């Protein structure tokens, strides 16, 4: 079956602009996660969705970051007034349940803020 | 809370073995291992739940020592395809599946 897909694959934007990153999880996966990976670094947790609810937003770096999920499926991560330090690869993952279950990652969106 | 991975980097010849460790200062519910090749998404390898079990996947296996809050990934008879960065992701007791990842271990396998 289809895996996790993300769009766009690459996004170049100017400092101060808003961007939207999209994630389509594996069909039927109830849990969805957003991570950020800076160049040469590990993965940093941003937010977790169970269905359309986000019980854990603790990883969002600032109030410029927000995310939503609709229909228990597609999720959008929005970054307002982008800064150069926002440049990173944004990875989305999904899983069937929430505990002890494998997370499957999408290919990521490489965001470059000039 | 970030787990500590060691070593930071490993260079192997084909056929050699390696061990990658992941240690946490906080009680773990589960440990997830992933491999990421350059420019690609992390690929799931295996999960270990608390209980000290060991799991295997081809010539790659892992153990989870609950007492030490440590997991080890064993790469046996390495192949060129094993090259990449290995990450452990840890989930803590009582939580859901939010993963805190280590900084990664870079593995290079040469002919």
C-alpha cells in the first residue's frame, strides 16, 4: 500500500513569509507525528495527533508554529513569519495506534528560509 | 531526556560486526530503532518494549536492558547496504508514542 506522503518535497521561502507543509498519512493510521531534522542532527519531536486532536504540542518551538489535522487523515503544519532558523527537513510519521507501535515516516519537506 | 547514543560513528569492512548503544537517564517504555540513508526518510527497523526482550531482523538484532535503561543494536556480518545513520527513539513509561531521538550513529561499511 501507499506510504506516508508529504508535499512539497522542497520549499524555498523568504524570511517573514508563511509556509504550509502537508502530510498524508498511511490510510487507517490514527496517530500522526511531526518531527524536525536540522542538518546533520537527530529528529526533534514537534507535535502529535490522535485522530484530529493534538494532545501533545510540547515540541512546537514557538507560537509561529501550528498544526491541524482534518478528517483523521491529512495534516498541515503552518509556520508563520518564517525565520532562517526554521530551515530544516520537516518529517511526518504515522502509526496505527499510539503505544509501542512502529511509526512510518514520509520523505519529508526540505524547508529553506532565505 | 534525549537518549545518548554511542559510538557517534563506526567504520566497518564488509562482514564485520558492530554494536550501537542507546542509553536513557529516564525509565523507558519502549525503544525504536531506525536507519536513515542520506537524503531519505528514516526506515523502521524494530521496536523493543520494556521486559528485556531481544528481537531480530535478518542479521540485525537488538536487546533492551530495562534495569540499565539501555538498548543495544547488533549488526552482524555487515553488508554495504547497512551504511547510514542509526537512530534510537525512546518512549517513556506512561506516555504514548512520542519519541525522543538520540543524535544518531553514523555507520559506514566499505568493501
